[in-house]
């Protein structure tokens, strides 16, 4: 459903739609823009509702993520340590993967 709403939102922003709406009466343009705005707000609420259950798990791994991100920043600053930078990236990805694993369905074969 979210994907369908996002597609609708993008279609409502297409240049041909914008061109058409600019040809309409002022009141109709205002109604259309209000609908666009309302749709965007509702899509945002739906996205937040989908993410909200993940927040406790993300917060529980926040310290590890911060440490990993800090290490990654240091390693990037010293580009001569490519192997360590790759390891830091890998650690951040592994931490995120372990946090999100219960919420991400495994791909079907």
C-alpha cells in the first residue's frame, strides 16, 4: 500500500500534471495542492508507523552504532588505512543487520 501511495504522490508531481493544474481555476488549483500536501503528510505518517516498532531495537544498538560510526570517521580521515576502514564499515553493517534482522523478512528462494 505504501508503495502505491508513493507512486501516486510521484504521479501527482509530474510536469504534465503540474502543467494541467496550472490551467485550472484558482480554487481548483488550491484544492489540488491541498490534496497533494495531505497525501504527503499521510504517507509520512505511514512510513513512521512502519519504522516505529524498530526504534527500541535501534536505540538498544545505538552505542555500538555510534562507536562504529566514530571509528569509521577516523579511518576515512586516514585513507592510507583502507583495510581498517573496510573492517569498520563491515562492523557497522553487521551491527545494523543484527538489529534489523527480526524485522526484515528473509528473501524467498
